[in-house]
C-alpha cells in the first residue's frame, strides 16, 4: 500500500539552529515529492518539489530537500531557523495524476 | 506566482442546511482541481478530484451525494456540503494543478466549516 511517513510529530529547535524534517514514502514507483508549510488556520504554501533530475532541491525561505531513492526519503532541511519558521510542515507524495497523499505532519516550534 | 482562492474562509451553518465553498484559480487555468478535508491537528485527506466539464471522481468512503462537486469552468470548482451535520465540521481545502509546463499543485487558503 502507498504511504507517507513523517516520523517526527513535534520538533523544537532554537532560533539560528539547523532543522531537518524527515519524510519517507512507500510507493510502487518513484513519485512526485512535495513539502508544504501550514501556519495555524491557514492554507498550504509550497516550499519545494521534486519531479526528476538533481536530487538536491532548493526551495523558498531558505529550505532545501534531498531525494534519496535508496532510502525512499525526501528530508527537508534549513541551515538556520528563524522564529517565523514555526509552523506545521507536511510532506506530500503523488504520481502523475497529482492526487497527493500527505504525511501526518511535523509541528516545528522555535525557541528564542 | 499562481494563486488559488477559496471563499468563504469561514462559514457557520445550521444542521440540515447546505453550504457551498468556491475554489478559484486566479491567474491560470486549472483543468483539474482537488478537494481535501483536514480535521483539527490532523493531516489532509483527499476527498475528490474535480475535472472541468465532467463528473468528479470521489475517493473511497466519500459520499458523492453529500459532497457535491461542480467544475463549471477552467477557473472555478465548487464543493457543496448538503444536509450538513455537526460531524461535517472541518477545514476544507482545495488545490489546483497548473499544467502549463510547471506541473505544480497550488493550494487555496482553506475554508473552515462549522455546523451547529
């Protein structure tokens, strides 16, 4: 069965520290991969996406993600976190029909 | 960049009534739109795929007669929750596929529905 796993429910990080959010998937083929961010009560904003090509993807707000086929992973990273990065982060996966399956989400808290 | 707009952002309705939520792609044509539902502090679950000019495709377990979807134009899809019950209270969010080479999915701001 197809699935998307975000192992970390909640991560707390100090402002200025690095952040890594994990995402693993189980699909029959290499899917399209997305990371979205959601602030409380708001919609989703696309941070970055991977369809093919270079496995290190640069996104907005200083985020990047690396696709590792051997590990079926698409982890999100940011070298230096800002207080405004506190939000819910969702990894999403889909095939060429663009029906996305979402992970459970990771809540990021940034402490001063 | 591409923008997807939903309206209303918040709505309260009485049990037994129907409520319509609109999803518009503001600066691109979206032949395909998707409707998701999100319960508080949970992830998003795909409800249905809305195709312009044809019937929507519903995911397993989603009642098509309760959640009516209409995709009347290339920029507008509507979700109507019929005979609403308190358990229909949720965050409904749409997305639209921009297919002009960029193949990106953009999400709307979401709509909070509370049924009292």
